[in-house]
C-alpha cells in the first residue's frame, strides 16, 4: 500500500495527523509485516487518533473495542441473543409440539431436540461484538483495541489467540478464521505493565508529548482560525505546564480544545485575565489550577514567571 516511509508521513498529514519519523516507520513496517502495533504513552497524545487516521489512510472501516476493568470475552467477542432464541422457540412451538409428540419417552424427545440445536445456535442468533466483527468482516478493517491496560490480565491472555492466528473459537460453531487479516492497533496509557507474551506479538511504539514545534503544527492545522501569535503563546504555556509537577498534564487534545476556546472568545492576545479564566480547559484538578496560577500569574512581575525554566520563553506582561 505504501512505497516508502515518507509516503506514510504524507498520507497521515493529509488526515491532519502530524507523524514523527518513528511513528511513520512503525506503521510502514506493520503494514508490510502484517503485525499488530502496541502504542503506549501518556493519555491524550494521539494514540487513538493514529488509529482513526490510519483507517482513513487505508480506506478501511474502523472497529473499536474500548477496554475497561471487568471486560470479558462475551462483551468483546460475541453473545447469544437469548431473547431472540426464546421468541423463535415460541413461534415454532406448534412445530416443536408435533415433532416431539411422536416420541415415546422423555429421553427420545431430548435426543430429538438435541439434533435440532444447530437451528438455535447458528449465526442468525449470534450477536457479534468488535473482535468477531473484525474477524468475520467481508472487507479488511482496522481494529482498535483501546486502553488495553485497563482490562484484566485474563482478558489480555485471551487476546493472544486472536493476535497470533487471527482466529477465535466459538464452542457451538467451532473455530472461525479471519476472512481478511485486520490491521490491529492496541493503545495503552501505562497504568499497568502488559505481559511479555502480548508485547512479543506486536511492534512497539511509544508516543510521548510532542515538541513545541510539532504541537504548534498541530494547533495550526486543527485550529487555523487562531492567529499565529496567540497559537505560539498557547503552545508555550502548555509546554511549560507539562514541566510542572501536576496530577495530570494537559494533553494534546486539551491544547486543541484550548485553542478553539480562545477563538470562541475572540482573544487576540493571551493576557492575564484570559489565561486565568481559561486554565480549566487545560487542567482538570483544582490543585493543578492553583499551582499553575501561582507559577504563571503570581508575583505581579512583568517577567514571565516560567522564564527561568525555559530559555525559549521570552518576556510577557501577564498583567495587561
């Protein structure tokens, strides 16, 4: 699908995803080798967005499995629609009565009914969940297994069969093998250590917070209405907030939200009042907000309070 790594970068950029050389290289190799990709890194750095962009680049449907604590096979793979089976049984009640009426004993009736199990445990009553949808799809798909670290280790072990052979076992139907091997991306926020067995089956990719230059490119691409000066100021503030000891550093998604908020407020400069009133778009813990206000706005000095931390930050009058 791709002739080289630079084409991957270009195609992702066309989908408004700013790719690094490392990201483009791993995605290029995953495409050529048919290997799943495990993307780890802080929350909100674009791991899920990479899967969405890749689906558009590859022109394939995106199937997403959102992981959570307690997720099991039935929620990820399939469920039997028991209510539909019961309704079907009621509709066929007279037929079943005729069929079983000719039997001479309960054992014979049970044996005769058992021979009809395939009617009730067939694909017509099978409710496919994301994993089975990806495997049985009539066209190649991109399968996003999002935040795998939130699922239990038992579920992670279950995934090994899927990622090894791209097949699943349904006891009533047997083994179902993928019609087309899906492109698989797993994401993790590093809330727990994943197994070595899972990692061996994947190409590994660590996505960190972007550099100031890369983040500025993202803001300019996603929020073109924001003037260049204000975009530069906003990225400088976000980059410095990430150097602070916060409960949760602002993500790239929150940087974009902040940029959009500044446009909605018709701001043309990041003055003290604007910064103070919009910090909660970036920070979601009150202790972080107060810490940021003290660092960015405290002291009344006309020198940027974070200037000593980052030599690239110039003087700014936050009291205007």
